[in-house]
C-alpha cells in the first residue's frame, strides 16, 4: 500500500477546506447584512445547507467539516448548520487542539511506547522523523470526541460520520 500512488489506488479528492484563515464574507449583524473580515483561528468554515458559497454537491447537507483526530484516535466529518451560521459566522472547530506543547510531548513521551501503542490498536505508521511521533502522539491532544460532541450538542455543526485510522504517514 505504501508504495502505491493515489492514481494506482484510484484515489480522488472528495473535499478540501482551509482552516486558520481570514476571509471577507457577508453575514447578518444586528439584522443587517454586512461585509466582514472573519478570522478563524483554530476553526474552519461550516456553512449551512443551501448557502450559495458551498458546492452544489453539498447544498442539501451543509458544508463538510473535516475534523482530524490524532494518529491513534478517530476523526470526524461534520456538516455546517444554520445555528452555526447565526451564532458563529458559520464557523466550528477544525480539530481537538493540543493538550500539551510539542516540546513537552518530546520530553515526556517515548518514541517506542507511542509506536507500540499505535501497533496495539492495529495502526501502521511511516514517519520521516521520530520527534514527529512524540509531537503528534494521541496524548499530546485533547479528546477529539469530546470536542466534536460539544460542537454537535451546541448545534454549531452536526456529526455525519466517525472515521477510524488504519495507517498514518507523517512527513
């Protein structure tokens, strides 16, 4: 599998979205449509169904939101909601966020322990640098399921599907 190309595997981009960006957008503020510069740090767009800026394929579901977990935890696909548009300018989380700094992770975690834990979960990994393994270890991040559930329960985005990792490639 690791020696195959995307073309060999018949892989195609399903959806691509930016996070940690600033965009000029129109939103309703005090019952008036206004042009705003929306800065999303730790967040991504999550526009609701029927919004004119999302692709036709997603008009009935809302904008897809890709929430990456860690090397050893699940990831999620969410969709934007009208409540999110009204309350957060169409924004939601783009991940769980770090629980500890990269430096602290490098100091406190063992490369072999992290690899062993991933292997026990049936997750294969290929990595360019051992320090990346500790920096991106599951223990370095907050609980992605808890963060996703908070966004879902608040109604600013809704859960669509939960994904489980089978392989990790860190460059």
